[in-house]
C-alpha cells in the first residue's frame, strides 16, 4: 500500500532531528560520565601546577581551567561523529521515510545541537569543581574570572563542532563508495607522513596567539567545510546506489 502524502524535505529533516536527538541521548550521558571522571581525577591537583621554594618557604600552585574539559569534549565529539556514521546508527533512519542526504543533514544538526549542550556541560563541570574547592580546600583560592567569557564558550563550541564534523566526515568517507575510502586513506597517509617527517611544517603558535573570536571563526569555517563534504558524500553515495 502506497501513501499519497508528500512530505517536504524540511519536514522530513525536522522529524529526523527530533527522532535522532532522542534516540542518541546516551551519547550525552557518556559525556557527563567522562566529565565526572576527569573532575575527580584533577580535583586535588588541578590541570597544571607550579612550585616555588626558597629556604623554609615552599609554595605550590594548582591551576584549574576548562582545558581538560574541552579536550575531553572534543575527543567525545570526534568519537560520537564516527559512531553516528556507522551502519548500526543509520539503520534507525528506516523509522522515517528519508534519503541519505536528508539523513546526513539531520545528523549534522544533531551533532551541532549536542555540541551546544556539551558546552553547557563543560561550564557546569567547571563551576561544580569550583564549588567543591571552595567547600573543601582550606588554602587560598584565587579566581581569575568567575563568569566564563562568551568568547571562550564560542571557541569551545566551535572546537567541539569541528571535531564532531571531522569524525562524521571520516565515517561517511569509509562507509561510502570505494573512491572516498581510497581518498581518505591517501589523505591520512600523507598527513601522517608530513607530521612524522616534517613536523616543523605544522606551526600552531601564530594560530594560538589569535583572539578567541578569530579562532572560533576558523573553527566554524572548517566545521562548515567538513559538514558540506559530508552532505556531498552522502548525496554521491545515494546516487551511486540508484
């Protein structure tokens, strides 16, 4: 029995986003667990430490920042992007009438949505750690910025989106037509060769010195490029299967 009801692509994508956001909620649960684990690991010693001693005076500084939380979230986003592109996850698309292209767009929107939630989880973990330190530590606690700057949150969001986009792109390359698999293998082989043989070509010092706004713009541009390539590969995969 065929249905004469015609759904617009926007409505299909909207339904898929709602479906996938609820279906993949366990990915956010895993991020919360990871953040709790790393909060406990670095609670007593911070993300970095400095020491100073002279005579009978010995001073030890423990530095607490968002760095570890952001790195964990980026790794989580990369793995999540890879998982979202696997066949096990793409079988769930059968629950809604869709194409590979619309499915890829919906998955990208879910990755972006989860990245936004991940930033809120990072900020919450940071403040929970600060509250724990205030209640437990008897030593002096110096807080540089009590309110996290919006530009820092924007950088975190852009970085998490980028790693999620890269993971999603790699997953679609290796699950698409053979030409994309060969291209991905060649790209990573050349990148690994350059990284090991000519490490001086990779100089991130000038990039790190940029303002938070410029860094976030670069992150979003690269993430947009990866998302665009993912949609293109999904479309090509769909055409080649017809």
